[in-house]
């Protein structure tokens, strides 16, 4: 709080000195004009935090030789783009140490052993296929086993059988009614009325046969399996389960032996390959060759620098922000980055804020990482950049003429001139001063007319009864 009060007093002292100059320059004019006026103006500004830092890349690595020898091949030059695993340089194998030469021979033997172990996978593949077949057979048998106490047919099929039986019953009823119409007819082949009754009787008989068939089908499919069929399903399930267990054991035994052989052979290959790889410089990641140190014919030893590899896919800048400003900065804030030495401007975003500050000279700073939106090749690693972080949305700021700001025992204020010519005191809080104007906050609007301090000053020169005023009023307030 004491620090802020001091800043406030220093700002007011600056305001007094500037107003003193203006007052001295306008004394003659004040004597000829009764009232001088100015207006409240505005400007749209955006809050920012500015800092600087050096450019870093996602990855930077100095690749060294792992053994001694004579450089045979250099497959890259500066600015070449390489991929992870690519061989960039190689030594002459005949100039390598004995252990490397022995590893070359060992690698050939180890690769052959690994190949032999992998070929033996044929038996394992056959066991695996037998296991898959046994699993399918078991699943089918298990499904039938779980359904043995259920109706034979699925629900949708039995529903259709029920519907067919109901329709057959209705057909029988219709046929019976048709037959009963001929109940009084003579049952003699010699009587003409006999034949219609005979036909109706035949239709009735057929309807009853159809109804019986429908009932038989419905009864068969809606009941569980018979004991004979159920015993068969249980037997098939038990057999399938036993065959699956046997297939699993066979597969596990073959796989265990094969896996151990392959692992052992692969380990031998990897060990030998690691030693042989000492003859080469291999790219550990995708990137761009920045500097090439070794050249064909050079004699190098273990640890000699071969080249520098840079991954420029992401460029970033770490800047320091003091504790008064860090609260305004958020991850995702947009940033304008300028490289004055390179005459390059680029945009970026805040991607990380270190929550742990570092104190230096009684000031606590926090590291803010800014990731650039573009990896322009003109941007050099380590180049110094100025970063302007946008910490808020554009907003309107009010300004008043410097000579309109007065101070009394109540604090800073301006005198607003109303439309009817009367005046009123409006309390304000000042901040930045530039070009004869002061940034203020208070109950003001753009376009308000204000009374300037010259009139008040000239009045104060003849009367000391005013409680406040321009330069003199501020002097009394500060004292």
C-alpha cells in the first residue's frame, strides 16, 4: 500500500510541474478570457503486457560420435531435413575398435538365429488355428446347451405358428357353419341336394385336418427338447469344452517355448546392433540439420561433435512477467512477436505459465511460454524477440485536458459545465498522462464540456477563499 501511495504522489507531482508550465504560458491569455473550456475525449485501447525473450525450438540436440575411427560418409549438409532413424554419417568399419568389429560378426549370427526362431512359428500358427476352431465349436455347443430347456423354435417363429393355429381354428368354424346349412338335405347320391352337402362335409374334414396339423407344429416347437435330444446336446457341449482345453494347453506350450527362443534371439540382435550403430550418427528425431562438424576423412574419437539437429516444428519464446502483471495473463492469450534485428513480425499464443515465481532484486517474475504460430525460416534459434501479450478486449478510455484536472481536500476532480452554463464538481481518478491529456475514470461522458484551470488560477490569484483549485489547490493538498 505504501508503494502505491508513493507512486500516486509522484504522479501528482508530475501533474503539478506540467500544469505549472501550462499556467505560466497561458497567464496573459487568462487575463483576457473569463472562461476557458475543453472537452472529454475517448480512445479505444487494448490492455497488453510487454516483455522479451530468446527463441527456442521444440528440440535441439548436438549429436556426438560413440566410438573412434575415420569418417567415411557424410550424407547431409546444413539445412537438410531428416527423419528419425535416418543414418546421417558413418565411420569406416575397418578403422573401428576391436569390440565394434566383433559386434559386426556377432550381429550376422544373431540375425540368423532370430530368423530360425521366427520360422518355427509355423507350428505355433497351426496350434493357434486349432485353438480358434475349438473355440468356435465350443461357443456353438455352449449356445445349444444353454437353450436345451427352452422352446425349440425362437419366439418370432412360435408366434407365427400360434397365428397359423388360430387361423386354422377359424377356418374349421367357417367350414362347420357351411356344412350345417345342409343339415336337412337327403343323404342319398340319387338326390340332387346330396352333392352340395357332401362338398361342405369334405371341406369341413380338410379344415379339421389343417387345424390338427397346425396344433401339432405349435406343440412341437413350443416345448423343450426331448430327453434324447437334450442328452445329445449335453454330450456335444462336454466334448467341445474338453477339446478347447486341450487346444489351449497345446498352444500355450508351443508359444512359451517359441516366445522364449525369439526373445533370446532378439536380445542378442539388439545388443550387437547397438554396438554396430556406434559406427553411425543416426537422427533421434525428425528435424533440420543446423551445423555439420565432421567431414569425410576426419579422424574422430568417442564424444567428438558430429552435427547439430533442430526440430523447428514448434518455436517458442520464454519471457518474464512481473507479479503485478501476471494475473492479467492467461493461457490462450494472443501475442504479437517482433524481431527487430530480423525485421520480422509474427503472431503467437500463450501456452504455459509457470506458477512458481523467481525473485530477483526484490521483484518476483513468472515465466510465460509463447508458442509461435509459424516457424518462419528467417527466425534464428536464440534470436531476441519482443512480445506484446494481449490481456483484454478493446475498451474505451476517457481523456480530459491536463489543465482541467484540479485537486482539493476531497481528491482529484474536474469542473463540468452544464448546458445551462452552471458548473458542477465531478470526482475523478487519473492515471496515464500523454500529449497534454490525462486518462481518467469517473462519472464523465465523451463530449462533456469542462472548465480549464486557467480561469480558476487567475481567480485564486485575487482570492484565497476557494477550498481548492488548480496548481495552488494541489499544492495545499499535497502539503
